[in-house]
């Protein structure tokens, strides 16, 4: 299985105990700028949900806004690293998204990103939400 790391864990690794300051700073940005900052921070092999991008940007419950933002930016950001909460790939772009993710070492099956459903079940049980990574 692919190694995982959390969105919070990544900020904590960068900033130590002050990791929350990254999220607080982003929430002071306008929504599009905050989303762009999160998307730029994604490394090859990272896979996040639309909701995780919104939350890390400081705008929880704005997952649809992330989707609209990505649709309007015409490929300027690594859209292929963002999937639905159940791991499903972007409708109409499944083949290209799967190819890009596989090239970054992410496991993709016919239903989407492998392991996302297991990850979400663990999150529902109260554990941290890990960001999937090939590292």
C-alpha cells in the first residue's frame, strides 16, 4: 500500500508546534488565493480530497468551491491530485487523471484511487485524515 501522511502532519513537520498558523494565515486570504496556496503545496504523489483542500485553505465545508476553482483554472494547478471523498476521479477526465496519478506512483483502480475508502473508514472512526503519498 502507498504510504500516507496527513495534511496537518505536513504542516507540523514544516512548522513544528505552530502548524496551525499556516491554516490561520490561509483563512485570512480570499478563498481563491487560499485554495491556490494549498494546491501549489501538493507534491508529486500527494492525493487529497476537495474537502481536505478546502479545510487546509481555512474554508471548511467549501469542497464544491474547490471543484469550481479547479474547473475554472484550465490546468494551471495539479488538478489530478484532487479526488472525491470516496476516491473517485474527476468525471470526464478519469483516464488522464489516472495516468497522471500512476506516473506519480499512486495506486488507481477502476473505482478511483485505491485505499481512499479504507482511509475514510478510519477517519470516521476518529483517527487523523492522512494525505496519500507515494513516499
